[in-house]
C-alpha cells in the first residue's frame, strides 16, 4: 500500500471515529405529549424557577407577534403539521428538568392561549374565531384542543450546552448564527465597542483561567467563545446608567446606549470594579450564582444583582458588607429572576430596584 493510500485510510478511520463520537451528542428519544401536559410542564413551578420544561438564557425573548401566535393556534385547530419541538435533558444539578432547545415561541404561545391572554386575530381559514380567546370556546372544543399532541425530540444527557447551542443555531439559521454581541463587534464601527472589547480582555481574558469577574460569574466555554462576557459588561453599563428608560427591545436599548450616549469610560470601569469587590465581600463564593456549585450564571440574575448592587453603592458608598441575604431564596426574588421573566419595562425596573432596596435595608 502506498504512502498516499495509508494516509487516506488513516484519514477515513479518523473520520469514522469523529462521526461516532459526535453522534453521541445527538442521541435522542421521540416523545409525544398533549398540549395540556406541555403547558403544565412549563407553568407548574415557573414562579419558583423549578418548572420541568424551561427556557435557557441563550434563547430569544418572546418575540412572536399576536398574528404569528394566532396563526400557530389556527394550525393546531386545523390539524396542520407542526414541526417537532427540540428539548434536552441537561442533567444540570441532577434535577431531571428539560431545556427547550427549539420551540420556545410555540410553547409560550400555547401558555398565552390556554391562560386566556391571547385573543385570536387576522385568521384567514377560520375567520369566525377572530376576537375569541380560549376561554370563549365551548367546553367540548377546549377539551379537544387540550388533547391535541405535539411531538418532541428529547436529546439525552450526552448533549452538552455547546452542542445544544449549535443545534439551536442550525435549526434557526441553517448554520452558525452570529449572536447580538458578535454582530455588534463585526458590523459596528464605534469607539464604545472597542472600549468594550478592551475591558472584556481585562476582566475576562481568554488567556487567563480566573479573574474576579469570571470567578463570581462563571459561564460555559460555549458562551465565553461567543462574546458573552462582553454582552454582560454592556448590559451592566447600559442598565446601571439608563435602566429607567428601558423599552421592550433589549437589543435596541443596548445599541442605543452604546452608540448614542456619551460615556465617562474611567468612571464606568471604576463603578464596575467597585461593584465586583462588593459582591465578593458580601456574597462570598456564591457570587452571582444560584448555588455555589453552579457553573453558569443566567443573564437576568447577573443584571439584577450587579446593577442593583451598583445603584445601592451610589446611594451609600459605605454600604455594609454584612447583609442578611435570605431574600436571595425568597419567592419574590426567584420570580423576578426566573428563566422566563419578562423584559417589560416595569419588570426590568422592578428586579433591579428590588435588589437595590434589599441591600440598602429599605422596608417594602
């Protein structure tokens, strides 16, 4: 056998090995659940962030319009084919919960409809249903709708977060999709983004395993590779300085702050460092995490704690570090920071000021 043939054989063997190894992460089971069961799995325990079926923080907010939601419900009523939902048993904290990889818009639409929040509109096939809510339907139609089933592909514990993100990107774009922070860095020629990149390298350098920021706010390798620390920095600066003017679109709010606001960059850095040091002294090893053993911090929890602490320090630079932190496990705080918490203006203000006021010792 020639050298070329030997090389090719080795290459093919390596290819087979890689295929078999990567196939492990897409091992799956196909399940089928009635609509009512899917909604129950998503809502039962939602307020305390313990629901069996949950949305990870790398996914989009609820962005479907009322018309898109209505058309989805119409498709179900007409028994039209519905794409599979993709979920994953993450084995996170060994709690048996299931992460939604693809299908959060559909599931949230079902919740909105069954709870009576969604009013159907602009339906073309069933125009007589326009203006109706689920609660307006006769009991017989409600029962039939609740029994309709959706198929679900459940990935096994072999699929780590990086694999789940890649599946999500491929399902939604046909390839790896730039996230908001990557898109900003790649397409925006603005001085503040250069500043942000410099500070990311300072506070979370790829060449260094641990800094105070990465210790207090760990994230997965996949999120780190996709500019997540830069995203968190931008969110801290924007919310700390402009949260009361938040609108319902996070991307627009962040980009408006970055590109249309004058920035005192040394003051931004000093406030971020002061906040980190306070979190370290007050929260200790827990940092921004839910549990000391957690290896990742949700964006919404980081925002509430980091911005709330920064605002408290503005009001009282001598803020006590000996604090009663029992409120971290309260139903109210969990509700403020659960994985599906809304990004409406009142709720963004509510969770930030909740943390601020708790640290300042204010009575509710």
